């Protein structure tokens, strides 16, 4: 047996112009050898061919990024019938000299960092998963979750067949049977109760899996329901709304130019645990340390001295949910002390901002945010004094009561200091598949939810309303639910209420490969192939990356007999449903073909010198660097007058809500969340490799808060909120700001019927049994941080 890869690269000269050298990353744009043996590009004559009844282009959508449509128009040229086919290594013809061991290169899709991996397989067995040093973006970085990709592959709890629930039992059924059952039940419920009676929830992995991005709406769109929900509204909705209002497109999201900045101010993000968010930044620790190494400064604002705060030059505790006060104080100081820089960006309304926040001085805001006024002023001076600075706010400031105000203020601070759209400040990407160019900017509050009148954004309602839409009787009540790659029982506020609602549904379908806390309520579960069994193009996170990057990777492992990819499942569902209700389906094509078209029509495609296509990307298994981010915002603005709107009316209105907010009682504890590098939301706790070691589920609490309640370190405590109570061990931690407690989300798996053997044995409770579906930002995003709780001995 030989290892087919080592030393056997068929080094290929880099096509001229494809890689752009840039000193910043040392070797960025480095061309790599194409690995002949690991490239299963040769298809057996007829292998892997898919012959659906229908053909070509549909308009795929993005779940988590608000289901923004791909450009139908750009595909029109291809609207002719053609056989659908895609490359899969299923049918890869092995070359005679090939050994059983192959080496594959693939981006990790588990979090937003998209690290390059090198995966060695022998037949269908995974031998090793390592960081890929030849990936110029991630530079060999890897975290423990990627190694657990093999555990997902091998997990006996992972579903391999469509399942139908019969009482408390699950029965494997055929795909055809499953499709027919789903089509029949959904058609019947829609017929009886109308189209809004079927709700949809799309979870986070929907945007880490491009086949879901391109094809879920092929079926879901047929249902024409206004009750669409996703993880967006427990996450980054304030970012989209802010960009929509200020820049005219919800995806025009400036990201920190971390590799070139001299001063980074992070509020409510812990990239050392999360590896970055709305900032695709593999190898983030080194990149943050590099800021300091080149004489710059890192400041972290967080109610917990997080892992990121621990490596910062300065850490400021802030009262949870009160970052807006700190940001108002900063902006006010910048104006008041004349620390602003003129911008050449086309801009409307900046003077209105100055007037609107005139009363929000550092001194006036200090008591609310808990940061001394002089520290707020000094921070503003330091930020303004830096040649290139960037302010960045993430989960901690998005998922709180003033998430949208916070994101607006973050934009304004970058803007008035001249750091918006500037190298070393905040810049927008120019990705190879450019959804900003090819889609409309989104809409907000075009309709509202039935029960609580919450506004839609981009066609989705806030998920905090999902349970009440099922529970509240009346016309338009939700009777059926489809979940796709999600676990809202553990990931959305008031999970217990949602459980009660799910229990009363007439029908539920889940597209997922686990029977988890949510899918256990389903009548039918359709499991897709495992991640390494399908190809990968990152349609979402290239858009948010700190460099312009792109890559396409073929599957690492063959698709098992009888298994289907997510996108194929959605075509199957669409065909069955359309057949039943007598609707004609639009033609579609496989994700690979869509991505190829999108690349060829994109900024580096047919009309550019690079001529990127999917086939061209196959020559870059380690990814292709398209260069550093550059100023482009003025050109990309999509507001009606093509000017930045500095004071959207919604922000001014919300400012009143902020000013009127009652102060929390001094003796109240405020609950915040937490992430750990070995955990991934609610779904990666079933792998021994990740859950072993020190437990990470505990409630962190400052020793003085414990002493005040006569609690001992490690003791089991009862945590109460308006919506519920959980029991969990409390851990004394000097990391916590006094008055604040921290509990990670995604735990609490020991619920009846959950078929996750290892996860079920883990201690811990669900943080979202405490979070409150009534605590919302103006966007409708859930305020998961800053929840009032009481803690007592259990
Ligand atoms: N209190 C609190 N709550 C939070 C957060 C917090 O910080 N605090 N964070 C929020 C955030 S940012 C997010 S994104 C959400 C996440 O919330 P969700 O998206 O609802 O949940 P996940 O835990 O990501 O569950 C993912 C599910 O997708 C399945 N899955 C994985 N890959 C695939 C695939 O390729 N195809 C299919 N069909 N299924 C797949 C898994 O088996 C799992 O069941 O949680 C939110 N909830
Ligand atoms: N290992 C791992 N990586 C992940 C995930 C995961 O579950 N595990 N999830 C992925 C997903 S879906 C997302 S969206 C990203 C999120 O990535 P990040 O945005 O980096 O989120 P967190 O790591 O939760 O960090 C949030 C920080 O905000 C702080 N915080 C809480 N409340 C407040 C507040 O009111 N004000 C301020 N200033 N800070 C506050 C918390 O203490 C915490 O340190 O991570 C992604 N990466
Ligand atoms: S940091 Fe994220 S992308 Fe990188 S290896 Fe870990 S899970 Fe994968
Ligand atoms: Mo997220």
C-alpha cells in the first residue's frame, strides 16, 4: 500500500493573473499543486448522472442570509433543456497507479472560518483530518471540531434512511413513500387551513451547505407561506437590517480589515472561541496577535473576560444589553471633541445624528453601561487617534434588546472616524459569487406576524413568534411545520413553549440527520448525506471574509447507495408535492451548475481576465485568493439615491425606546451566553472526541454574587427567569462581571425521545429554557443576552 499523495503533486504553473500577491499574509495567493490522485474528477461514462423529469434554472435562496434569491436573470441564457449531471466521486474511475489511500483537500464548513483541511482516506475510512498548510487563507489552522467530521461520518445515531414516526417508534421507509406522505399531508392541511398554516424553520447549517442554499426553496417556495422563520432572528438580523437601511442591501456587510488595522474594538464577539462571525477569519488568534505585533491595539468590551478579552490590550466590562449606551458615549465624544474625519463617501443625514445624540454624553451614558465616563472618552480618543481603526460588534451586541441600534452605532463610529470603506477599517468583500450585485436589497415590515404583529425581514418573521403562531387558535394558525437543519427547541427563546407547540401540530417534517430535541416531534425525517459525502462551495461565507477568497471541493467520500443529498431531497419533495397539487415546476439544475453559472457571471467570470468557473476552481483545491479587500462601498451602494443613509427613521424612533428603557434593579442578575471551541451550537455534542475533558456547561458566576446567595463553588443551583427554571452547576469565576451570569446555549439533551446517545449523557441545561420570547430588538431579533434571572440553591 502506498500513500498516493505525498510528494506526488503534479505541480502546475499558476495561470497568469489568477493569484494576487499580497505581502500581508505572507504567501497569500500561493498556488498549490493539483493532486492528481485525490481528484475524483473522472466520471464513469454514465455515472453520477441525474435525470429528473425537469431541467435547468430555478431561483435558489439562502435561508440564514434571508433567502435572498440568486439572479434568475443571469441564468436565462441557459434555460434550455439539458441533462442534469454533476460530478461526484461515487463513480470516480480509479487510476491504475492509485493506491487505496487518497488525500483530499476541502474547506471545513462547520463554522464561518472555512479553514482548509487535508483529509486522508483509505477506501471509505477516514485516516486523518488535519489543517491544510497550503491554504493561504487559513494557513494550516484547524480546531477540534473539524477533526470530529469523521465522528459525524461514523456516528451510529446519524440517520441513513427516511424515517416515519409510529407512536413512540421510528420506522425506516422508502424515499418515495416519504415524499408521498409529506405531499399528501401538506396538501391536505393547506387545503383545509390555507397556505399560512404550514410554517418553515431553516437552521444555521442551511448556509454552510450550498446545496441547501440553492435548492431548499425549490420545494419550500411552492408552499407560499408567510410563516417562514430561520436562525437569522436569533443571530444576525440587526446586521442585515442596518445594512439594508443604511446601504440599501442587507448583505452589504462591512467586515473588519483585521490584517491591516491598527486598532480593533470588539464588542460582544469572542472569536477565540467562535473563530469569528460576520467576519470569516480563519487563524484568528494569530491575526489578532499580529495587530499588537505591528504596534496596534486590541480592545474588547464584554461582560465576561472572554478568551479574546484575555489576549487584548484592554478589556472593559459592560452591563449586558447596555452597549448602545457605551457606543452613544463614544460617538458623542467623537463629535464633541472634534475627533471626526471627513469622509468622501456619498452621505445623507450625518448632522441629524449629531443632533439626535447630543444628550448622550459619556457622562450621561456611564451609569447605564457601567463603564466610567473617562474610560469612554479615552477609548474614543484612542480609536480616533489610530491611523486605521475598526469597530466590530457581534453576537453579544446583536442578540440583545438594542441589537439594531448597536449595529447602527458601530457603522457610524467607523464612518465618522473615516474608517468605513477604508483599508484597515471596515470593508465590503467583492466575492466571486456576488449576491449583492445580483439580488435586490431586501424588505422590512412589509407584513407582520398574526399574533404579536412582529415585522418580517426579507420574507421571514422573527422566530420568537413561532410557538405562539402554533398555539394561538384562530384563522391562520400554524398546523404544520417543516424544519431544515435546525434545532429551535434548543436554539430559540422559550424552548419549553415551543415544545408544547410542536406537540400539538397536525404534521411535522424535518430534513436532518439526527433525532434531536426538535426533530423528535416530526412525523417524517428525511436525512441527507453526511458533509464529506457531498461537494462544497461556500456561497455564504466568502461574502463575509476578511480577504476575497473562493474555492470548490469535490466530495471526500462516495455517496452511499440509496442516500440523497439535501438538494436532491428538495427536488424529490417538490416533484411529489407539485404532482399532488397539480402545479407545474420550474426547471432546475444541480447546485454545481448553478454555482458554475454564478461564477461565470460574477466579477471574476467570463467578462474578467480571470475567467473563473467551477472547472477553473478545481485547479485550486487549497482555495484561491483573490486579493485583499478594497474600498468599494460607494460603487456598491444600493439605496435609492445611491448615498449612505446615516439616520434611518427606524433608528431615530428606537433611540426613544432606548432613552425610555427602565433601569434594571441593582440586585438583579443578568444572564448572557457563551461559546466554546469544542462545541457547535446545539448539534455537535454527540462525539466523545469533543465532549471529553473538563465540563463546559456550567453557569459562571462572580464569587461575590455566589457569596451574596450563600452558594458554594460547584454547587447545583436553580436559575429562574420569567419563562422558566433550569438546574445546573454554578462555577465561581472571576472572569464574570459582578451581577452577570453566563450559561452556554445548546445543552440539555436528556429530553425524552432524543436519539443522541453521547449527548444525552452530558450534563447541562438549555439556556433557552430561560430566554424570553417577549424580549426583542426592534428588528424582531431575540434578546438572548441580558435576561433577568434569579439564582438560588437547588
Ligand atoms: N441562548 C442562545 N441561543 C442561541 C445562540 C446563543 O448564542 N445563545 N446562538 C444562536 C445562533 S447564532 C444560531 S446560528 C442558532 C443555531 O440554531 P439552529 O440552526 O436551530 O440549530 P443548530 O444547533 O445549528 O442545529 C443544526 C441542525 O442541523 C443539522 N444539520 C447539520 N448539518 C446539516 C446538513 O448539512 N443538512 C441538514 N439537513 N441538516 C444538517 C444538525 O443535525 C442539527 O440538528 O442558535 C441560536 N441560539
Ligand atoms: N466553537 C464554536 N464556534 C462557533 C459557534 C459555536 O457554537 N461554537 N457558533 C457559530 C455561530 S452560529 C455564530 S453566530 C458565531 C458567533 O460568534 P461570536 O459573535 O464571536 O459569539 P460568541 O462566541 O457567543 O461571543 C459573544 C460574546 O459576547 C459576550 N456578550 C454577551 N452579552 C453581551 C452584551 O450584552 N454586551 C457585550 N458587549 N458582550 C456580550 C459574551 O460574553 C461572549 O464573549 O460563532 C460561530 N462559531
Ligand atoms: S475553526 Fe471552524 S472552519 Fe476552522 S476547523 Fe474549526 S470548525 Fe472548521
Ligand atoms: Mo449563528
